[in-house]
C-alpha cells in the first residue's frame, strides 16, 4: 500500500521534527532537515489513520480549567504532605463511584487524568460505556465528604467540557441530554 504526500499529516510532521531537534540538543539546518526526513519516513512507514477528534478549544474556559487544576494540585499537595508528616493515626481512604455526564471517551479520559494528577486521588477504573468513574480518595470518613468529592469531580468534568466540547450544554444540561439520547 503506497502513501501519497497529500496523506501526510503536516502538524504531526512538524511536531516529530521538533522532537527530533530537541533530542539532538542543537538547532541546526542539518538537524532540522534530518528531523523532517525522519518524520516523513515514520509517517510513510507507520501510517496512522486520520482522527476526527471533535474538539473545540475555548480560550477563556481553558484558562479557567488550567487555573483551577493548578489550584487543586497545589492545595492537595499541601494536604497530602501534611498527612505524611503530622502526628496521629494513619489516614485512611475510601473508594467512590460517580457517573460522568459526557459520553465522549476523550472528555472522560481528560477528566479522569486531571483527577488522577491531583494528589490524594487515584483513578481505579473508568467504564466509558456506563460513564462510571471509580476513585480511591484519601481522608474521607463521612458520606458528606464523599459527596463533596463527587461534586468536585463533576465540576472538573464541567470545566473540561466547557473548555473542549463543541456543545458542552448537551452534556451538562440534563434536559438536552435526554432529548439527544432519546
């Protein structure tokens, strides 16, 4: 099977060239040309199908998402560090299940990864078809605290959807979700 140059994904070609130049450690004309050639060979020999991702980047919601994510990571890091050095009993954890609102595997994965990167939470499982996210969370002892975690994760998913989903209201608005699915 022969691949035409019109099938080359130019953004991937550029990114692979940048990676090549970074690996070489020096920006020279020779490294750039070699990177372009290597990237072209990789794309021709190991072709990947074109993906239609269905993502629309909204700048302001993305800034909100990034800022809140950094805030969550910072405060959780301080809390987990305190759990590690404080005197007293060992901190326990609990497993929490919650149903995500989006059917899109990409947005579910982004949400799960962002939750997993916050210290104190570990993603145990993500069932994309049932939209079920299972987490292990530190220092939860009451049902109210578990509900707060569910609320925080769903708020994170809402920020992801507002930043990337072409139609975030379809997933966030329960009435529209029923109309679309039913």
